[in-house]
């Protein structure tokens, strides 16, 4: 709204859009020995399957690598289960371990 405060309907619509966007996210955690190209290979596989990286954090401690990626899975080209399996398999090929959870599951776990 130009020159004034947004209406309550606009605010409610924004909240609903944000909720819908959040429901289509997954969290991928990855750990293992650091190696050249680890991030590139994992993120490429996510993109190939239609995932969109919304946030990423990585840490190196000595020779060990840890990464957390928030992925928008709303437009993936396969089922969530297949997406999860294929990304985890790609991570395993690198000699690393991973765990992917839909954000709804992660949120529920933290409520308990």
C-alpha cells in the first residue's frame, strides 16, 4: 500500500505465504572428512533434482567437515522420499554421512 499502512488482509496473506513456503523445506545435515568439491557436488545434486538452497552453513574443524542446508523442496522433480534417498546416496559416495528431514518432522521433534 503506497503512502499508508498495509491492511490486515495484506498482513494475513503474507503470513499464509510464509507458512506455505516453510512447509516445503527440508533440512540436510552432512558430516565427514573434508575433501575438495564436497559442497559443490552435494549442492549440484540438490539442484539437479529440483531443490532450491535457501540457507547453508558449513564448518571445518581440523580435517572434518559439517554442513547444514535448508532446501526448498516445493518444486522437486521426484517424490520427497526419492529426493532424500538420492541426495543421501550422493553424500555417501563422497565418504560422508547425512541425514535429511522434512522441516515438519524437525519442528515436531523440537516440540517434544
